C-alpha cells in the first residue's frame, strides 16, 4: 500500500519566475506546460483567470503529468478503491497537517462500493473524475496511464459546495458563520446533503434559529482523521463535532451514514474530504436511539424534522 501511495503522483514542476507576467502568461510561455495551457484556455478559462488572480505558489502539472499516472491499474481496481498520495503538498491544496493531498482511485464508483466494477476512475477535487482510458503502459520509470481529463486541485469545503450546487447547504453555512470552521480546520470530513435532501425534509432556513442550523451542520462534520471511504468501516461509529456519533454502513453496493446513502463519495477537499448525501442526518434526541439500519434513500415521506433544543422552542 505504501509503495502504491508513493508511486501514484503528479509530476509537478515549480514555475519559472517571469517578471511582470501573470500565471496565465507564464503557463502560455513555458513549452512543458503547453498541454495545461491548451486545457485551461480551451476548456476552463474561468479557472485560468481564477489561478491568474491568486498570489502565492502555483504548482503546474507538466505535459507528462497531465496524461500520466505511475501506479499499477490492478492495485487501483480492487473492490473498495484506493486512496493514493499525490505530490500536491502545497498548503493551499493540502491542509492536512503536513501530509500531501490524495486522489481516490476506483473501478467501483465514487464510494468504491458499486456491486460490480466498471471503468477505472480517478476522483480528485470538486467532484472531478477522470477515466483511465489506457492503463499500464510501461516505461523506464514505471507505468503510464492515460486519463481522459485533468485532475482537479482540491478546493475548500465551501468552494466545493458551490461547485457541486449544494446551495441550500452553503446558505446554511453562511447564515451561521460556519464557513471558517469547514474551510480552515485541518483533516475535516464534510457530509453534505443535497438541495433535494434538504427540501425533502421541508427545511426552510429562514424559520430555523441559527443555533438549530449550527447543530445540524456540526452533526454533518467529522474532524480528526480524514474519512475517505477506504477508512470508513461498516458498523463503525464516528464522533461528529456536535458530539453524537454517526454510524457507517456498507451494504448492497451503497455507502451509508446512519440510514442516509452517499450519493457521491470522496470529493477531495484541501483540508479533507466531502461526501454528498442523498438525505439529512438527524441527530439522536436525548431519550431516543438513532435508527442506524441501512435503508433506501428517503422518498420525501419522512416525518422527521430537525430537532430543536428541549427548552425554548421556536422563539422567532
Ligand atoms: C493575468 O494577470 C496579469 C496581471 O498579473 C495580467 O496582466 C494578465 O492580463 C492576466 N492574464 C489573463 C489571461 O487573465
């Protein structure tokens, strides 16, 4: 496993220093970055202008890096998938207490739990997935795998939410000033309900107190280790920032937190990972035990609502 982790890497070149030019101009004028330039100018101009307007260090994947991975495809194809270190250790992309950031590789879908293998994919930042179109081409230094698109740099949790159109969740984060927690806490796992999941519960942020929203957000936050699907064990409980635990289930080709299915797993963020949920996690009330049986995604018939504190309910 460690040799695999060591082997899978971006080939990253620090950019040469060019006076009086933006990053966009440096990329355009550097022959080894011509592929990156073509991709950014042609397919992702907004990303290019975003990169161009940031200050600090930008690690640019070389032409070789953009179509190469050095790892045996058989290692990535195992059920459950593999988490592999990249060389991306710049703190802007890897707020992981010194560790380099990772990609998740699997032929069993984004959670690594699909019941049958399909295309071997590499999952990176903001929900990016690249398919390995030609695996295991041997060269002197290892193996090359051709991927069909560039791997995205990991972004902050809040940027990832916005890119994933998790707008209701992002509104809740903003309303409660929770953004700095999710964006700056190292080793943060963000469980992120979709808009549909929140709408299905009839949640209207304007009618909830900030305390209630914050409690709900904290129940969707795990800190301490980064909970990629590969470390999530069936039946294991993970403490949340709220306090009560969530229980992981892996069953019938699905990954669950409590009884809520993960719709898209292993979105790499700069400080950890995000899993998009098809439902909302309801913290246990003081006397009731949480339901933790794996079940199909809710169809909107649930009667659960976000719990309110026992005292002082509904002061508007
Ligand atoms: C990049 O930024 C520089 C200023 O730092 C600017 O002169 C240049 O026009 C920008 N290029 C692009 C493509 O946005």
